[in-house]
C-alpha cells in the first residue's frame, strides 16, 4: 500500500464542513477511480493533515488523471474556503504540500 500525507492550514471549526465535502466525494466512484483505499483527515492546532492510502504506488498518476474530472475540480474549489496552503509562497499543487516519509516500520506477518 502507498500513502501520501498532505499538510495544510485549517481552522479546527471547519472540520465538520470539510468532513461533509469529503463524505460526498468519497460516496462517489472517484476514490475508486483514483485507487484510494482509505482517507483519514486530522486537525491539530490550526494544521490539517490528509492521509490517503492507495492500492499501489501509482496513486499519484491516477490522481493526475482525475484532476480534470468535474467532481475533482468541484471538491478542490469547495475546499478553498476551509483549507489554506501551509506555505502560500511556494504552493503550486498538492504535491507542494506533501510530507516526505523518512521512516517506516511494519509488523511482520
């Protein structure tokens, strides 16, 4: 499984609105189209963490392909009032907000 973690800024009071937007989005076939297996959203002291797990390492490629889908465009626009770039000066795409994993451990079967 491949995971990505997006870090941004969000007022914690927005979590209900953001949850509703993603609940509607995830109820569609869009997560399947992007290969999303699981999505988890976290808030901590004005920060927003979006952990997304994919079936395979090509999740980024599938998201790139989905970016032009009207549903993807709509949720991106709908999230703008709630989610702000962590560093607006350097943000151009979600890739600019993705954390880099530097350690991983997994229990053996």
